C-alpha cells in the first residue's frame, strides 16, 4: 500500500543515515584526537583505569626528578669523602716521615696543618642545595617509588645515612633536661672494698702442698719442709701477688700483722666483690682461717626510659671530672651507658661496666666502682640540644712537632724518656690516621653504594614510565589503520544512504501518475 502521508521507506533510510552519521562522527573524533576513548562517556571503566595510570605516570616523573636531586647530593658527598681519603693518605705520608729523628718536624707539621685545613674546606663546602651528607649522623630519605596496592598508594624511600667527616668537638647540650632521666644510686662512691683473705694459725711442720683459693682462683704453694708461721704467710703472699689471673681482676694483696693476708679490690673485682676464700693444706701442720666475702661498693647509674633523641646529652661527674655522652640518631639506652663506661674506665680511679638489669629484659644500667682509698663524689646531669663529636675529630689534635703540648710532663723527662715518649706519640699518630682513613673510605663506599642504587632506581622508574604510557596507549589510543578503513566504509554507506533516501522520497511522486 502506498501513502502520501506516511513514507516508511524514507523513515528507514533516515534512521540508517543517522546511524551512519553517528559512526562518521565517532571515527572523525578518533582520527582528529588519536584516541578511541577520550572521555568517560566513551567507556567509563577503561577511562577510569587510564586516568589512574596517567596520575601514576605524573607521580613517577616527579619521583625521577627527586631521585636525580638525591643522586646529585650523594655524588657531592662521595666526592668529598674520596677527596678527604686522598688528603688523609698524604697526611699519613707526612707522619711516617716524622718518625725519623733527623727531619724537621716543624715543617712537616706545617704541611699537615695545610692538608688538615683543606679537608675542613672540602667537608664544609660539600653540600647540594643546602644539604650536606658529611656533617652529622642523621638519616635522610630520598622518595624513590609509589607502591600501589588494593588499598591505596604508599610512598617508598631509599635511606641515606650521613657520614660525619667533620672535626667538630662534642658539645654538651644547653637546653632543658631530656626525657630519658639519668639517675645515680648514691651521691658518693665508697672507697675501694678490702678485707681479710686468710689468717694463718699454724706453721708448716712437714713437706707438702697447701692451696689457698681466692675469687675462684686456686693458688698452690709447695713447702719442702718445716716452715715458720710468718714464712708460711709470706710464701702465700708472694704466690698471690704473682698470680696473673688475680692481677687481671684488679685484686692486690698485702700482709696484715704477722700472720694474715688482706686484699684490696679494683677494676672488675671492685664491681663484683669476691667470695670467701678457702684453704686446703697438704703440707703437714699448716692451718689457716679463711677470710669472709668482700662485697662490692659499686653504685648504679641508670636511664629511666629509652626516649632518647638526637643531641640528648648525658653527663656523669665523678670527683669533679665530667664524662659526657651525646646521643646520635637512633641511640639506645645501652649505647649511652656504654659510651659513659668507656670514658669512666679511662681513669685509674674508677671502673665501670654496663649490665642488664634483669637478663633478657633489654634494660641496662651502668655499674661504677671506686678504685681509691677515699670516697668520690658523683652526680649526673642531662640536657637537650647537644652535638656529637665529628668523625675526624682526632685529626684536629694531630701534632708531630709540639710534644711539650701533647705529652704530659714532657719537659720534666730525661732525654731518653723524651725520645721514648715521642716515639710512642708518633706511633699513636699512625694508628689514629689509619683509623681516620678507614672512616673516610667507609664513608665514600657507603655513598657510592647508595648512589649506584639511586641510579638503578632512576633507570627503573624511567622504564616503568614508558611501560605505563604504553599500557595507557593500548587502552585509549585509536587504531588509525582501523579508523581509516572504517571511515572509508562509512563514506560509502553514507553515499548509499543518500541514494536510498532519494529513492524513498521519490516514491510519493509516482502516485500522481495514477491520476493522469
């Protein structure tokens, strides 16, 4: 049936033309933009994925720049450490030259002073954008990655530990008291403990071996025959005084009256005390009364908790002498007490040891004992804002010429004594410079390792960016060959559609022929 009111053929042709035109529009957008998914309406799921990946690419580009900045900073520090190593090696050569007696040590010292000044200049100028990695002991972080998981994104960093190459002296803090309170159990360290070891009550009347045990060490004395009481005691006294194991414990022995031996404790023995001695006689007639236990007089220094921050300063003052420890980053209770113990042990008047309060507890205390015959006043102090000693601090005091300033009592020594003291001082200087060279080498090695890791990470991030961009392209980029072929096909369809519409529009005209 034909109708002049409803042209079904034209309607079908128009619908087809609309579909073709929409397809043409889509293909032309793809060709002009190069993207098959340009907005969320094209494919919301794929578009969302691509935008997340694009944000990651932007972040990784910034990270790569940050890694480049970190690598440059480490590179400056590594060059400073390597240069310092070279200069320290030259100083070692000067110290070796100074070992000879027929050299001008004053001139050698001038050369050392210049090299020392150059090291200081190198270290002070080794900074990049205001950050120095050769001054201090802090830990710096270089942002190196963004780790994406199902729950979100978390930053990841590469740690760079500063390697201090300064000659800075340790500085006790000037701020308020620190959180980790230092305390001492008594204001006065008691005198070195002493007491009776044995009292001999019978002379030796026949040959044999008698044994006196002190602090777990058995001392044997062999008697050839009858020995008077005083000589019996003296024989044991000589044996005790000559025992190396007891001497290492810090126990000294003296005669008491005409028939006794007493002991005075110092060193480790002063910290621990000694148990009661025991006497065993194989020599005929020899008898002795064992002395009682000699208790320790050690006092305790403790830190109340482990809230220790960089620069926190701790001081123990004994008999007017200050022993300081300034915390480095990450320092523990044990680190601080150990540093104090090392200094306190350097004095002949005192002994110290770090011990766990309860085995396995992880809490420590410092035991301090008096090695003198009188009491020693003791006090503690803390402060914030201190500065740790520089890694090359020993270089500041290096002197191979002015021995009257560096060797105590040098002027009062004889010529032979001075020669021996100078030789010992120069040997110590070689030991010191070897340690400083090793510190500088370790610093350069540490920086080199970190820089290599940063360079590897930078290359990886660059490759990762390329991979992400390739993945984004696979999701949203248009296939231009396909788009071109599709465009040509749609153009043909469009032409055919136009012809079909033309034919459909002509169909009502044919009805006029029926009325002619």
